[in-house]
C-alpha cells in the first residue's frame, strides 16, 4: 500500500444501483464483485471500511420481473423486501467468508432521535473494532420517506459524518462531475451555484437521484470536514486508485474545517419539525453567532416541541439556519415579536447552513 493510502483510516463507500446492472434490469454483479475484492484488500491493509449500498429495490425488480420501479407504495416496499435478502447474499458470496459483513438498515427516525443516532454510531464503530464490514442501506420496507426521497447519497454522507470517516467515496456509473465540455472536473474547492448547475438527475429505471443528490452529499461531507470523491465504480481498481491519488480519479471535493458532531446532527441528522421565521435584524444577529430572541420572530410554521430541531427562515421564507427549539411552536407563537427574558434558541444550539 502506498503512503497516501495510509492517510485514510476509515472510509465510507457508497455503491449505486447502476453498478448492479449492465443495461435495463439485466443483472450483472461483476462490478460489485470487483468492489468487494478491493474492500477486502483495504480491510487486510488495516483500513476500516463501511459500505452504504443501494440495490435492494433493483434486485427485487430483477427477481420479480419488473421493468419499471413500482410507484405503488406497498409494491415498492415488497420489492425492497425481496431484493434486500438477495443483496446481502450477494455480498456474503463475494466476501467469501474471509470477513464478516453486517447488515444495518436505517430510517430517518434513527437520525432524528439523538439517542438512536448515538446508538447507531456506537454499533457501527463496534463492528469496525471487531474487524467487520458494515453494509448499510435505507430500510425501504418500512420507511415512506426513504422511498419518497429514494437515494442513498444523502444517507452515505450522514453515515460518514456519524462515524467521523476520513473519506466518502461515491461510486456510480459516471467518471465524476463533468464541466460544460463534458470533461471531468478533478478538484472542487467550493460548491458554488455554478458547480451545482452542472448536475443533472438520473434517467435510469432502477435508480433515483443522480448527480444532484451526489452534490448534496458532497456538501454535507465538506461541512463535516470530510473529503468526498465521486468516481466511476466500473473502472478497474477504482477504489485503490482513489485512495492512492484522490485528485486523479473522479472528482475530489476538498473540505474546509468541519463543525462538531453535535452541530452536524443539528444541521443534517434530524429533519426539522417546523420553522421559525425571523426578521432581517434577527437573521443578521444569528449569522453573527447571537442567540434567537422572541422580539425578532415574525411567525412559526408547523408543530414542534421544546427540544425539536427547527428550520430558521428569513422574511422571504428561505432557510438559512437550523436550531434546537427552546420552546414549543404554541409557546413561541404567543411571544413572537415581544420582549421576553429568555432565549428562544441559544446560540450554541444554532447552526448556520452552508447548503
């Protein structure tokens, strides 16, 4: 192993559904086999590897003979249930009993609740200490939101942030982020509106998401202080190539200083239960790391309780921050615009969004 590989101690690899099929719903697991062989090599070399794997619904579509992704919820959940078993059997076959792999199915509730969030973290870290390779997927069989949003890119970034990985590697069937001339952009130091404008959604029947969700995942990784690479999983030894020369294979997104684990959870791990709209003065005060006072609140949206994560919006309805509410929506609505001797949200519980 080259020295540059040793700079990474813990790697999260996201595997997209497109890598399981040659065309349409024609099953082809040769690419997955190559990825597993590389993951085994990394494990033998002392790196901790976590895999976030799509493919349950795609496998289910193949087994059930569906040419299109089901739109009916119960059919979609059932397709995932059939496919998830086959997906894990395939991983076990390719790992050849040389290493234990563990299945972990997560839903948004596992991130929304702080205790469950930390529980998931401890389970994954313990599996890594035991030398296992955790294989994580969304629990599509029970989670409506997972199926509604439908991609594992965001989940992979949440997992990478959760366990403080050194690198998030998103593998798909594209070489990376392409510029206007269809050439791969090798390095991105900042995700600007221009960079976002280069993304486009997927058209594959077995997949959802596309480059748009990969850019969103890269944003989350950078916010957490993690490097992120988007690369083509069909290229031979792509994982080893990325770890040896991260700026030469795929597109490397370079992180800046990340925030604390707790602030990462506030920013991304929990879904906001509601919104608090503030005036321009309060918005500027929050950006300057001040606490939220009732006098600067214009209104509330949704129903939330004290301790829930809420979205903080400006007068135009644009989210610019998130925070942990100190009062319920009913209590906040009663004191909005008035002088109150307590902070509605303390500055330590507010995260200015970088998305």
